[in-house]
C-alpha cells in the first residue's frame, strides 16, 4: 500500500509539473506575441506619427503639437505592452537567468509603481532547471504584487542565495502585513499558489506576517528535484 501511495503521489506531482509547463508555455507564447507583434506594430505607428509631426512642424501647422501628443501616447502604450509582456513571461529568464530576471522585476516595480524595490545576491546564482527558475520567479512576482496591492508596501527586498543542495528565495516588505489564520480561511489565492509552486519543486514555503509589521516569504527548494 505504501508503494502504491508513493507511486500515486509521484504520478500526481508529475502531472502537476506538466500542467505548470503547459501554462508557462502558453504565457511565453502570448508574451512573445505582445512583444514582437503588438510592440513592433506600435513602434511603426509611432515612427510614422513622428514623421508626420515633423512635416507639420516644418509647415508651421497648428496641428503639429497634437501629432506630437499622439506619438507620446503611442509610446506610452508600447511601454505598457512591453511591461505586460514581461509580466506574462520574462524573456530575460531564458537569456540571462533568474538573477537578471529578479533584478528586472525589482527595477520594473520601482519604475512603474514608484516604490523602493531592490534585488540582492551575494553572488550570481545559476539555476539550470527551467522549471525551478520560472516557479521561483512566479513566487517572487506574486509576493511583490501582494505587497503592493494588499500591503501598500513602500520598500520590498528580493534576495536569492544558494547552498550546496538548495536555492533560497526571500521576499520581504514593510507593508501592513496580514493575519495568516484569516488568509488561510479566506481568498488568499496568491499565497496558496506560492505554496503549490514550492511543493511541485519538492521545496517548502514559509510565510511570516503580522498586521502593521510587514511580511517575509521564504522559499527553499532542492537543486535536484525528484520530479520526473
């Protein structure tokens, strides 16, 4: 019976891992379409608008300022599309690794949300397993979103470290915090998703939070997952 139970647990974990991979593949494709499709289209429109604005300005046409305003709005829309694309799937995760992706997450949070968000690492951490990398990134992304949306945090710290056998991701904020017991019986979908992602990696997620005292979320996962 124990062997059968172990086999069933392993089978379910494998299926959960496949579902995560399928979801991330879909988000990757959507993110690329936004970046390469819509992003390039908006860039072309902005260039055309800039050319029109210059011609109107050369003719001292009063509508030149309106054309310039349209170009500004298009560029803002392009920036928003790129931000959404990075949120769906950070291409930098594949090209430069988890360190760079977390640093970009911190920088984007600073720029778009106007809060102090920093990434720290004693040394570059090479996460070779794509499933580990994307799930740790998603845990950090969810924690940052929760700190901003629910905690009204003004400072967020992301930290990635490793030992010989584990990766350790820490997200700390100075927000309003929350009652863990209340969240566990309420909506708390983001927190449950984070636990779920850590579990898929055979890891653990620890949450420490108190009202008005901020939140600390720590994910520790083994370097070699038992997932097939």
